[in-house]
C-alpha cells in the first residue's frame, strides 16, 4: 500500500500534502489536550509495532504492495483518528527516509490512506457497531473494513495519477487486502483484549467510562 515516488504527479502530491498539513494541525491540537506521560509511551510502542507489521510487504501487480496497516488499532486504543494520523506520519516518514519504503513526495497520499482513512473508517465503524454486535466483533469488522477501504483508496489515487487502470487496481488491491484484513482483524482484537485484561487504564474508552462514573 506504500506508493513510491514517481507514481503520482507532483501537482497531485501537493494536494495530498495540503490534506496532511490540515490533518496534522488538528492532530497536534488533540495531542496537546489528550496525551500524557502514560499515553505517550503507549503511542510509541504502537508505532514500533505498526512499523514492524507494515514491513512485511507482499508485492501486488502494478507496482504497489500489500501489508497489514494498524490504523484501526491506534484509533480505537486512543478513541481518536488523530492518534493514527500522528503515528502514521512518523512511521511512514521513517520508512521512506531510511528504508525506501514508500516515498517522500507521496507521503501525504500514504498517510491519507493508512492514517486518515484507515483510522477514521476503523474508529467510526467500531463506534457504529459496538452497541449492536458487541465490542470485539465490532473491532474485527472495523479493522477489516479499514484495511480494505484504505487499499481501495490507494487504487483510486493510482488510477487518477494514470499509473494503472482503475478496475484492475481495485480488483488487485481489494482481493489481496480482503485476505490481509482478516489477519489484521484478528491481531487488532488480540492486542486490545490484552490491553483490556492487563492495562485497561491505557484504553481511552475506560478513561471516558471512569469520567462518566465520577460525574454520577
């Protein structure tokens, strides 16, 4: 899902950078109000884990790659898509600069797909489903859907850039990430279940629940 340099015209890259700058503005405001000495290390640990799982790339036709993402995990742990934006900006920048995975000119597009779209789709799907089907089934569906939608967004961007045909791109990215999303759903559930069992204080939804209980 990493788009390399040269696959998108610079004028389109500029549009994605504008989106990234706006997103980072709101993410920084969120971080100032919500991150403390306990959650900053958690974000760093999640960023390291996401860096690792994203390094396991599988080549996909037409020049991009398939891998797990992790946007849903970060967004649900912090109950904020802004957290995913911050994590993915740092992770993707390091990958592009040090490992040649993805590109600098395409950083905005890559963060848009994996951080903004992935985090937002995952979190709001979870919020919409958890009261109807239960917490953990909702997490699984949210993680799968976020992975799939982010991949399809990548295919659309590549098609708009004229890099490869839209239909073939949607099919290739969709098929690969439909399977990758199953693994991502399982891992996301496992990690959040572990946090709920051993460190529930690190999950933002528990913080909100405790605040509501105190108000009562």
